[in-house]
């Protein structure tokens, strides 16, 4: 199945360690093919396989990364 793209505004990404934590976590999630994050705008873009993971599951994973206070808002 073809990958789809989703963008989230991620509040709580305030430093390089936060950025790295989010990126490393998302790279290990089954169904996510690619992740990029713009640190200045705090926008995370992910290419995902909708038959393996949903947008809501991605948001939930972002918000439950240990030792973080990330809040993800789906962008249209």
C-alpha cells in the first residue's frame, strides 16, 4: 500500500535532545516509513502506511514518549 503523509504541530520540542528523542522514537514505530521534524516551526512530518498505523495512533505515540511533555496537534 502507498504511504500517506501527515503533519503534526508538536509542542514541547524545545531543544536538540527533545528533537532527537522524538525522531528516534518515531523511526522505530512499525508503519512509519519516514519522519522529519522542523525544529524552528515544531512541525513533524511523517510518511506512514495507513493499513498498519493510523494518524490517531501516531499522535498517541508522540504524546506518550517517556520523559517528555509533547502535545501533538494534527495539521490539515
